[in-house]
């Protein structure tokens, strides 16, 4: 076998270079949003036992709800469950405008999704894991949060709402 | 196998570049639209 | 380029990559993440003396919150604190002090005197374990809520709702571990293991070993 | 023109793959429009209650049959043909391939029974702790293992060819097919491990629980390369067959096409975390690394776009096309096979754009599990792949059966109807996704749907209806062709475009397997290894099963 150099048409070579540059530009834009503006994806937070997470008195999800941890700063512990009915606990939250809410969501049964409309909070909810993201609600209004992963017959009715008061 | 036609040697894919240019413009427009939605909604940390 | 040289270079590259990979997978060095800065504070303790975050610099500190009127067993917070203290010799601390601080969330009732009586009633060794609070309630909320990111709330009927959290802070005032919910590993075991990991980092991360520890941070080689 | 003669037995064997594939498409496609109609507010599931219990059962049938069965059978058939025809030699061990095929068939039947009995309404992603009947998992395993066995038969055939042709370049169609099969053999390890170590013992009651996070990690190890397993056969056709069909064009760059296939092999597996950007149990650092590799695998798709379009332009100019766009009209749009594949390619542009948005790390927060996702993969797997396969079948089925294609005009119109229906359907799905509509939801009944979505939901139904018509037309053409009394005058000529540069002059390293395989495995170990080790070391089999449908 004799060695052959790869033949690349000049138009095609330029196209390949251009494609590579374009992808680098996109990757840069993504990095700026992630590391510069703090628009991040969920990180491992805590592992829990899905069999006891909703009942253990030491678990915040045995008494889920909204907690003000500092002025204007809230933690929302939410349990997403399919048994006995497809629902979030609690279904409704109310915070004043300007609040920063950190969501801690887990499931005692099957996989669920959690997406708050018109915000960047959108993540999977897995039994055994805690999903955490923070949202700052500046505008008053009602924000539905809906289940985005198939979780059984009632998947389509599983949702809740956050009311942001002025 | 491949018989090198003179025609092939001179073939310049200009139309291809034109189509790809349209594609790239569309790609950037759509991608940037979604990116701006993301940025407009703010941080998650 | 010379072919032998090229192969040598490939060899070196492969060795470097394999070592990095092995470092990540086998984790010969484990660390605790540097989570965030612990809050600066100034509180009054059970002996009516000031306790500030600066006083605790250089030592490890395990914080928790409670209130003395919390009906026992009150999340077993005191039991956990006492078990960790009694088993401290299990962690290879080598001279590093560990402080224990319980911050009361009920300053109205938990005066220094009340805290003192409480410490005695549970048999706490107050040379190591301090009980403190401040009557400035908004400051208290900021320290615990904003600073330690731990929730509590006065229910108004003499009881408090709160998160039974333990927070481990290192000598530089950085939060290195939080223990919030029931985990599968027994809590004192986990805290003691983490104290050991932290002490090893303090003792060993000098000179070139410091780079290895920084690599462990970079590659997220976190102790479970 | 003399072409290599594939034996009648082998034609029959390949044909049985296509037959199973089309049967799966026929049944699965019945349910697709039902989902779309439901969105538009026309719920047919209430009338189907005696047989199909819910929207989700229908969705499971649609997803499993169309995305998994139709594609896998068509691909195994088409690739088997490519290897035999490309290497110009019969299968080394036809019995082995037959065993593989029948394993796959038995697997499909084993999985079909619990699905139809509503015992496995877990959708085609079957995420635990949704717990299906064990037969469902056995069936999936058999399909995967059967496809492995068939792949081994093809590798053995190639090994024999290589022994006799030491210094020759592997003919492109065989080369591309073998790379595709190798990719499949590597990537399906994920789902095989998931089923054999967790789901099957769990569904049989041998273990108490599963680890849902680890299951997802295993699943998406397979899940994204699966996309390339679907796409690459279409690429083979676009690269090496379509230019010939479209106007006697030549493949613009043989060596870059080969390079693109190698990059697909190397990069398509170690990026599965881009489906898990919003999973709670995977550190963001790994997600970010996988997102960069996903950008990397977009690169060979850009190369493919150039080479394929340039090859088509070559064909169009040969037919007398002038000007920048004049050549497009000169392509052989009268050939339904060409029309299908060109239209598939056009929509794939938009599929690619959506895919890049999905893959862009945090940009995924806007899109994750919204209707954008099914909108996207109906452009990729349901159009770029399916419509291309439909186009391929327009020459392959006459070739295999020796019967004339029934009503080519119908076939051509079918492709256009699909194109129009899919534009309406997928455009509205993408927009709904951006507005926040979730996927996998009977949106016609969901309580949180705002009025402003309604016009788009109607378009989903409209697109589904048009696609349904197209599907019926395709099945009619196939049925009438398979039973056509009119036979082809002489054997159908297999369209193989020659390359502009002699492949023998392409670099030798493009025809060596070992370095690419080592590179693939090394990259998988580097970017998957640490997370797999960590997740397996911390496995928590704490999730019992649920049957909540």
C-alpha cells in the first residue's frame, strides 16, 4: 500500500473550517450563559431513600412546602408523586415579587419532570435524588409548574402553580 | 473505476455553498432566538 | 518529525492521560467540596461572653441549630453532637481542634442563663461545645438563613419549625459539608469520616502534594 | 449492465426484514395520528377502550413499533444488502444471520404481547421505576442480541473478503454499513447492561429495587448512538446512491465521507449525558464535556451536508442545470425514490438545527421534555430516516421481489404529502415546545393548557391527518407492489454512485479499523468511565416498581 494524501476540495475545506468556527462560537455563547450569567443545569444535591423520604420526620418532604430562609429568599420543598394520585405537594405556592426561590424536588415513586413555565427551571425528578435549581421571580403573575416526564395515567393532569404577588 | 472527466475537475459546487449559506443563516437565527429566551429568563444558581 | 520521538511523545501523552483517568476513577485523594463562605457573626454564648466567627478561625467547627424548648428527642440533634464529640479520637485530627456550636433560634427564651442551664442538663462539655444566640432577630435570621442556608421559623405558639441541619466549616471559614436530611449512612459516622478527610487535607496539602489536592478538587473527588 | 447477482435466498432473507419493518410501521403509524388528533381535541381513544386502554398505551405502541422495530428491521435488512452487494459475495454463514433475524422476530412478539395487554405501558424509553411485565424486557433483549448476531455474520463476511482483498479499499456502501453495525454493537451494551443487571431481575422479583439514575445513564449510553444507528443508513443512501439516482451524479468526496463515518463511530457514544443535562445525579462538569463532544459530532453532519449537496449539484449540472439554483429542478424529481430522499434531506436541515439547540447544554433548559423534542425527532427519525427508507424501499422492494413498483406517481405524491404534513405537524410541535407545552401529554385534556396554544394544537392534528393519508398511500403502494402481477423487465439496477476521486487513492488510514476502534473505546472509557464507576459504586437499589397506568 502506498501512502496517499487526503484530497479535500478547497470549497469543502473552507466549509469545514467555517463549521468548526461556528460550533466554537455556539460553545462560547453557551459557556458565557453557564459560567458568566449563572444559568446552570442541576448538580447532584443529595441522595435520599425514596421509600421513606415522604414519611421520615427528619425529611423536609414529610412536610413539604415553602420556607422563608431569609428576607426575600425561599426554599421550596416539593414532593412529586404518582401514588395515590398524580400531584405535587404542595400544589400552590405564593411568594412576593422579587423573591428568589430555590426548589428542592424529589419523588417517592416514579420519575417525574418539573418545569416552571416562563422560567429556566426545568428538570427531571428522580426517586432517590434531589433536584435543585433557583429561580428569581421578578414579575407578578401565576407560573404553572407542570410534569414533563411520563409518570402514569395521570401524567397529563399533574401540575401546580406559583403565584407571585406584586 | 472513477474516470476523471475534465468536467469533474472543473466542477465547482457554487450552488451547494449558496444552499449552505441559507442553512447557516437559518441555523443562527433559530439557535439565537432560543438562546435569547434562555438568557432573558435569568440565572438558576 | 523523527518517528521514534513521535512514539515517545505519544507514550508520554498516554501515560499522562491514563494517570489522570486513574486519579479520577480510583480517587487516591478525596476531599470535601468548598461549598461557600460561612457567614461572619457575633453572638453571645452561655457564659455571656461574645462568640464571633473570627474566634473559630483555624479550627474546624460543626454548627447546628435548635431551641431549648424543643420537645425531646428534638431530631436527635444533641445525641448526634455528643456522639461525634465522644468519638473524635476516631478521626485522624492530629492536633486540629473541633469546635461545636449550637445556635439557638429562640433568643427570647434562650438567654445565656437558660442556655447555660440547658447545657448542664444535657451534660455538654462547654469547653468545646458552645451554645449561643443573639437578641437581634433579623441578624439571627440572616446568619442562619442567608449564611448557613438553613431554615427556621417561629410558629408563634412557643414552637419553632426548623431544618435539623449540621454544617461543617473549616479553619478558613469555608462551608465544607452540610448534613440536612436522613441519609443512609449513620450521621455521626459520616461527620467523623469527613472530619478526618478535612484534617488530612490540612496536614498533607503542602508543597507539591498541594497540587494533588487541588487536582482532587478540580476532578470532584469528593468523599461520600 | 451486469451487476453482482444477489442469490434468491438472500433476497428473500433481506426482504423478510423489510416485510417485518413495514408491518411494524403499518401498526405503529395507526397510533401516531391518534396522538395528534387528541392534541387537536378529537379523542378517538375513548372509542378504542376495549382494545387500547389509554393514550399512553397507544403512545407506547407508536414509539416502540415505529422508532425501534421499523427502524431496526429496515436497517438490518438494508445493511445486510449493502454488505453482500458492496463486497460482491454471499453471506459467510447465512444460518447465523437467520438465527439473529428470528431472535429479533421472537423478541418483537414477546414484547408486543405485554404492550397490547396494557402490561407494559412504559413508552419506548421504559424508565424505571415504571415496571413492565418481564416479557417486555426479554423481548427487547432478544431484539438487541438478535441484531448483534446478525452483525457478527456480516463482520465474518467482511473478514473473508478482506483476506482475499488485502490492499483494496472497502467499497463505500459496505464500509458505511459495517461502521454503522459496529457503532450499534458498542452502544447497545448500555441498554443490555441496564436490562440484564437491573430491569429483568427486578421484573422477575429477584431484586427488590432499581437505581433510576443509573438506569437512565445506561439507557442514554445507547439512546443517542441509536439516533446515529438510524441516521447512518440514510446517509449511506444519500452519499452513495442518491446522486446516481438523481441524475447520474458522482460522490463529491469519497474520503471525506469515510472520515465522517469514522467520526460518527468515535463521537456518537460518549455524549449520552446531553440527554441528561437536567438529571439531578450527574455533575455539571460531565454534562458540559458531553455537550462539547456533541458539538463535535455535529461537525461530520456539516461535512455530510456539503458532500451530499455537492454530489447532487454535480448530478443536476450533468442534467443541464445552470445558475446557482437551476440544477435543483433538473434532478430526477420524477423518481419517487429521489423525491422522498430529497424531501427527507430538506427537512433534516431543520432537524439538525433543533438538535443543535437541544444539545447546547443550558439552552436545553428552555426545551427539555417539551413538545419541541417530539417535534425535533419527527424531523429526524420520522422524516430524514423514515422518508429516506421509504424512498429506498421504492427501488429496493422491486429489486428484491422482481415486481414493478405500483403507480410511481402515487409513490411520488406520497412523499410530498408526508413532507407537507410533517412541516405542519413538526412546526407546530416546535412552537408549542417553546411556549412550554410538555411532551408525552394528552394536551387535548390537560387542565393547564392556555387558549393561545389551541391554534397550534389544531395544526398538530391537521399535520397528523395529512401524515396519516401519506402513510396509507405508502402502505397501499407497498402492498400493491408486493402483489403486483407486472414484473420488472430486467433486474432493477442498484444505484451506486462512483466517486469523483478514485477511492484507491484515498489515504490508507481511512481503511484501517483498529485505530478507530481503539480511539472509540478509549474515548468512551475517558468520558463515561469515571461517572459509570461512581454511579455503580454508589448504586442504591431502593426504588420498588410501580404500575401506575
